C-alpha cells in the first residue's frame, strides 16, 4: 500500500452502527455517532470505511500469507515435503490432503474470509441505502464496485477451498438470522458473476484511480468475472452418496455458457488497451519488491499491503535468510530474515526451455546472517519471484522479518490473455487466430531477446492445430507463467487433471529416489539420468550486472562449459564426462569447486526412498516403510496405466468444527471428514 490508502490507515476501525467500536486515541466521536447516514454523508467518510475492507483483505490468515503457504496445495509446480508417516496431532496437513475439521489453521482462515465478506456486505448494504447512491454519485458507485470485487474474490477462494459454503450478500445487521444460509457453489458463483456484471459499467479504469492498480478497477472487475466464469464452468469435487465418500469430480452441463462469459470479458480487457506486457517478466516482480506500483502494465489488481503491518510476500518467497542478528550493522545482510517457505517442485525447473526468462524464478541458495550463500540441497527449490532481498534500498532493515508490505498481483494481464486463449479454444473446438495471438503475447515476453524466440513463440504455438493440442499448451503455459502464485493446484482442479498430476508427481519423486538406488522401474521416459546428480559450485562476488536481482550479496556460481553446452545445474555432468573426462572441474587448488549430491533420496537402511518421497502426498497416495502402497486399490505406475480412471484428490477442506457447532446443525461436512 503506497498512496492514499496509507493516509487513512487509522480509520480502519470505523464501521457501521452496532457492529464495532473505536479506540480513544483516534479522537473521534463515540461509536453511536457512526450511523449509516453519517458514514455515507460524503465520499471521504465512505472511503474510510472502504479502507477497512481493504485492511481485512490484507490479513495474513488468507491473502497475506495462508493462501501462499498453508493452503497452497502440492502439485507439479509448488511442492512442500513431509516426513510424517502418520497424521499429525494438529490435523493441519492440508498440502498432503490429510486434515480434519478441528485442524489448527482451518478456523482462522475461515474466519478471515468471512471477515472480508462481512466488511464488504456492511459497506455495500449501507451504501446502497444512502442518498449518495440514490443520486447515483459516481465516486460512491466506484467504491461499491470495489467492495463487490473484494467480496467476490474472497467468495471465489472460499468456494475453491471448501466447495459449497455459507453465502449471503446481505450484511448481518440487516439479516433475520446470524447464521448464513448454506449456498450451492454454482449458484454462488453465478450470483457473483451477475453482481459484478451489473456493477462493472459504474467502475473506472485503473489509470483514473488515484491509487491505480492498488484499488479494484473496471479492468479488474471484468477480469474477475472471467475467472469466476471459468471456475463456474470447470470441474470440482462434489459429495458422494454418503458423508463418508470422498466424492466425485463433476462439471456443470452449462459450462460452455460460462466459457463464453469468460471469453467476452477477457476480450473487454484486451480491447480496452489499458494493460500491456511491456516490462520484462522478472522486472514486474522486482518492481513490486521495490514498492513500485506499475501503471498500465501486467498487474491489473495488486492486493495493497502495508510495510510492518501486513503481507508476507517476499518473506515466504525468495531465498531464506537466517536469524542471529541478521547481519548486524556491519554485516552484508541488511535485509533481515526470510523464511523462504514457498517452495517449488524439484522437477519443475527441468520443464522450462533453457532460454525462457521465467526459469529464473527457481532459486537454489539461502543466506546466512552475514550474507554467506548456502546451497539448498533439498527436495525442492526456492521461489525467487519475490524476495525482500530484491529491495535495492533494504528498506525494512537488518532486524526485520515478515509484514513486508510487498504487494501481491492477484490479477495479471497475462492471466487475462491465457484465460481468453483457453476459452476461445474451448468454444470453437480448436484454436482461433485470436487465441493463438493471446498465447503468443505471453510467450513473446518470456522469450524476449532470446536467440530461439521465433521457434519458441510463433512456431511453437502454430504447431498446435487441434483443440487438445492447444489445450495442452495452455496447461503448460500457466504452469510456467504463474509459478509460486498459488494458482497451479486450482487450475488443475477445474481441468479435472489434479489427480493425474498428483499421481505422476508422487512417482516422479519416488521413482527418482529409487533410481539412485538402482531401481529403474518408474523411469518410464528415460529422463532420470539427465537430471544433475554431482553438482559443482562455488561462492563468488556479486557481479552486479543484473543477472541476479540482489546486486550486493555474494552468489553461488554453478559449473558451465559453453563449448559443450554443459550447464551443470540443469544437466547431468556425468553424461558428458564419459566422453570428455577433462570437463570434470577441480575440487582442489587455489580456486576449487565445491560439490554436492542432488537427488540422493534413497534411504539405505530401509532400502526404500526417503520419507519425503513417500509421505508428501500421503492423503492421496503413500508407500509405507514396508513398501506397501495405500490405498491398496491405487494402480501401479506403468506406461499402460489409465490415468483417467484414478480416484479424485480430496482437496476440498472440511468446514471448521467450530463453525459447524455454531450453525446449530445448518452446516455439515462431507468428503469423508
């Protein structure tokens, strides 16, 4: 949060009559003075109340942190490992698809979501009863649109996570019951789409808003309608015949109607010409880390966080930074600590073309308190899309930790282009020229300046002539474009591909680990030998040439040989040194290389892959210490395995026990919870 919203942060406690109180230090009138008429007597007072909705939106229990960490479920892009053979006592293993209704983090996120919804309902309900609304005041209508957008995006995330949920567009103050009625997910999404379609014409473009993309704009409203529509037209997990059934993946019969809505509203954004992909890919995120708010580029709506108050973007992302004074006043690390807890699948990096600029989001080392880099020799990689270490001015200081205030781009123009391409392909039974142009625009930025750009943009897209082939391109493109943005598992759900990807990811980890022990059973595509095992690296001074987004701290250099096209971080050096043994770098002498073993994941004592490779997807597929697979009905992975017949992933979260007990029997859990 960088502009006018900061000025009004002290007003976030203001709310409507009978709903909140205020602190003495604010030096305002008693709470009873803040009636609907008072708050909406002018747009300045209304704006202060609207800022309260934005403040709720920034809470760490949902958009500020949890959606990127706790509830970013494992996939082929984001991946966090576990060594727990049995369900944890906290019951909060969401990434493993193995949680319970009494899980410790579940209620806080549920409450955070409904706090945003209630704040938005408060604002809209009172605003639409005001004299300013009756007069169709354009400023107030814009504010109502902003509140409705925040309400819709929150409901969307809650529907994705929980399925059918309590739903109301009426504030509690005006409701007959304190318990929201249970809503059907399709009816909820349809209602939200209709609500935003009605309000979009009254909203302004981001360029006309004083806070720009830090406020919800007309373009964001259009984009959000499209996203809602694709989820409304996509697959989701529905309850089975009994509460104990995991359920089945289903898609509504009218899904094409919603693909058409998505296509049309994406087209509205594209045709408006208000956003481009002018900045280079990585610059979009580095600018956010430097508190630069873009105008007219990729970000369409950035959730506005406030430094030292909200938002862990760049603390949970990027390289970890250790504690122990975080460098002190004379140490190199002037950026403070970072958790680096958002991790990428270990195999994700091998899916990129070597000249794809997006490959640079994959990070390999952390920083000690004195700025020394340490290799992450683990089961995943850091997500370097954002980091507090990218802030050139180390604004937060060496004693800082979270609440970075770095904005998160909840909606980007690249997403609009890819949603458009996907909808066009679906509606027309194959890719149209417009669909291809939209996909090419995204890839053009990824390969801007690359020597193989012609091959990887025009030729690559034009080669996909069928609906299925083009859809496969969209599936891959969204993986590369949105890595670390907590979108992948949600996309896979709406495409009904999540079970296939989770299953293959399990055997990629398990199979590669077994492969290092000599078992090649699951190396179905002869790819495991190509992954680097003996990795050579050394610490060097920062080249300060822009090749690494922090230009001060030392970095790790990995062995390369341009003559033979060897990049030891990405390719197995052994496959080259058999014919060229002189390529092996020296680990002795005045300038020695250090060496590390990657993918050493076999437990020699058990004669099986390590727990991280067996347990990290335990709620869906698991192999125990005896080598026995659970569930027993899960098929073994072969080239003949029918992936379309796999059981669904129980990604739907249970409604928290506390919410169920307070509903007096209105809410019930399914899916085997």
